């Protein structure tokens, strides 16, 4: 499965189509020429670990700056955490897939070596189950908007006949898409993040509480974390400066807070992502390619989709057990709400899979109907932790697992990252009797086919949760219960 990075910069589009110029009045003695008529503006023609869908897109028209290259961390990635991004992937995981990564893992010491996207291969009975590699969509405007004027060549006079007034009124019920959009749009914002060096991009967020907290993706605000600038603009046009309250690379969730927040904020209602069913209707709100306040619709295509991502700045990897939707999601939708038919938030739009190819290419990733959202039950827990302490808290089993592409399960490695023990002394895995070489195949009822799948499944839980681990050792299947531990922070 190939992925692509963002395309080359394009000139910004005008914020509005040029207005037609009124023809000067002709003298009474002259024949009055036919007036010029303007056509409607043409629609934009846009140029995708998780799952790595797009490349991070920046800038564009409507007041957004032109695309710029994402800033790098400037330092070597920490081998202990987070796990290195898939080899061969571009920022936000877009890049052509590479070979098979070496072992590594998750645990007290952190993660092991990189997880690489596998080349396509055939199997006896079908494709091997694997973690999707999609690209985070942080976005901006990917192409200029075209406008044109068509001149009427007919110099003869014409008569305009008005249609009769219908006299009716339009009523949109609360349960319709229009009704949901009308209620939800005032509580969504377009976020523009800019680093101290002027690099950045745009994304989306939504009102979390009346105190001015906005929930979005970590990769949307990453450029503004260290001394950068952050603004949030409502559909009404009101813009507020904001600051990052906390961010979690592993979960790809962040919380920002509006400065001088208005008193009339209306938080969106949070739904229950555990009760979502395949086939349920979905509504996505965001700023695809910089087009703020865009509404798209679809359905839930799948649940518990293992997705692994990287934002391309070194070692900022994230893992999720995602909701998959065919609602159109593009660069700029990141951080925006995925709603159910009643307008409840069931997820945070975060990534898409794209067919666009090639690192260094000029094509912009776009929706092909494979979008991925962080389930709101998980995002809510993370956001509350970030508001409370400013740092994320991750559940853990205390064992380092291989990040190789496989369909056999998550194998506990012989050695942890940086030469540490693969099984943390006194940790949950050690207390449960797990050892290096054990292959974990299930967590509760969730089938585990790889290390990244196990990580995403663990992170749907909270520290202190009791889970049942099914694993294989010496050809025998065994089951053990353990209580998940906790790790605070991304490092």
C-alpha cells in the first residue's frame, strides 16, 4: 500500500470571486448594449500511522499562508519513546511503504526499533492482516480556486422574466444533516498554527467546555507548541488567540484554550463511541484544503481499525483503534468532529488513506473514502487528563513488543529499547508471568495480529483496567488476567 507526501506549494486563491463591473450608462441617443453577466464561481479542484493518509498540507487562500515544510525537531529521536515512525513514510506517514521493521516495543523503557510499512505480498488464503498506514491530515489549501467571467456576445436587448414567488418557507428538522450542521457549526473552529520560524498549517477543532477549551489533534498544533502562534476562528468570523494546554503524541490528541474566551460558548455533545455500529450515519466538519466550515456525510465503514501514524518530525508516532468512515475527509479536516446522525461527537477526524504516491511528488493527498477517527471515548479521557495536568497518561502492560508486520500476533521481544529488559521488573506483564518470546494473540475479545494492533488496543483502556491476555508459548495457548499499569508523559 503506497502513500504520498504533500505536494509543492501553490499560489493562494482569492478569498472571494471578482465582482462583475457595471457597464457605464449609455447616452439616451445611443442604443443600450446588453450587460455583461457573470457565471457562478467554479468549484475548487483540489489536487492522506494510522493508516497514513495524507501528507501534511499547509497554507493557501482565504487568509492562510502558503505551504511550508514542517519544522523538524532538531534533535535525534529518543529511542525510549515514542516509537519511531514507519520507515519510508513522509510527514504524517505519507511515503512509499518500505520493508519490514526490526523488533522494538512498548514498555517501561519505551519502544523498540522502527515499524516499517510492508511491501504488498500474497499469502495462502488472502492478504495478511496488517496495520493500515494512513496519513495525518493537517492541511491547508491545496490548489487555487478558479473564477471566470463569461461575456454575453448577444448585443440585442433581452427581457428577464421572474419566477413566481412560491410563498413557502423551508423547515429543516433537527434530525436532518442540515439541522445537525446548523447546530454544530457554531461550535467548531478553524485552527491556524505557526511555529516561531513561520512554518505551520491549518486544521480544525471543536468546543469542549464553556471555559474555552478546544479539542483537536496533536499534529494540528505541533508547530505552535514551543513559542509559536495559535489562532482559532469561528464560522462567525470571530478569531481568538489561543495557547496549548496539553498534547499527547501517542494518542494524537491536544487541547488548546482560547484567550479571552467568549461567555456564550456551546460545547458539542459527546456521544458513546462504544455503541457505534457499522452502517451508522456520520457527519464530518472541518476545513479541507483550507475551506473552513465544510460539512460532509457518510457512514461508519468499520470499527477497531488498527492505525499507526507518524507526523514526520522524527519519532512522533501515534496509534489508535480507529473508527473508519467514508465521509469525505481531506487535509484540513484533522481535529474536527465526526458526528452521528443526532449531532453527537463520536470521534476526532485524524487520518485518511490515499492512493497518491511518492515522496517528493507534487500530488496532494485527497479522500478516497477511507477516513479514520479517534473514538471519542478515548479522546475524552485524554482531553480531561490534559486539562487537569497538562500531560497524557498511557495504559501499559510493561513489556516491549515487536513492531514487525505480521499476522501472527504481538511477540514480546528478547530485549527492550536501549538494552533495557523486555519485560519490566515488577510490571503488569511480569506479575502475570509473561516472558520474552511469548506471542500475544488476543486482548479480551480483540484479536491481536501485530505489535501496533496491541498498542492501539491497550490505549483504548485506562490504567487500572483489568484485561485478559491470550498468548502462545511453546506451541500452547494460554490465558492470563492482568491489571494495566500507567505511564505519564510522552517521553
